[in-house]
C-alpha cells in the first residue's frame, strides 16, 4: 500500500510540475530550443524523486504519462487564456 501511494504521489508531482512548463511552452515556436527545453526540464526532478523514493525503472512509463498530461493541460490552459483575451 505504501508503494502505491508513492507511485501515485510521484505521478501527481510529474503532472503538477509539467503544467507550468506546458503553459509557457505555448509561447515559443515549435521545435525551437526553448520549446524542447521546457518539455525536458521537469524530467531531472522527476528522476531524482523516483530514485529517492526507491522506485526502479519499471515506474518510468507512469511518470512519463503524468508529465505528458501536465504538458497538455498547461498548453490547453494557455490557449484558452489567449482565446479569452482575444474575445474580450
């Protein structure tokens, strides 16, 4: 049970830390240096926490899904904010 809580916490952390990066990423041209940087900057933090939690490499796909979802959520929030600003 304790291991499941750690995995869920790590996935939630990956999601939360990736939302601001996805939000900011929408302001840069696709495939630019900053675009790639903002996609990859949360990964060292996620890896560090995974190692500190004692979780092995089998849990990497779960954290990648959390990070990917955070990037998408941040991008959607940024696009919605821009659309609302244009409509006003």
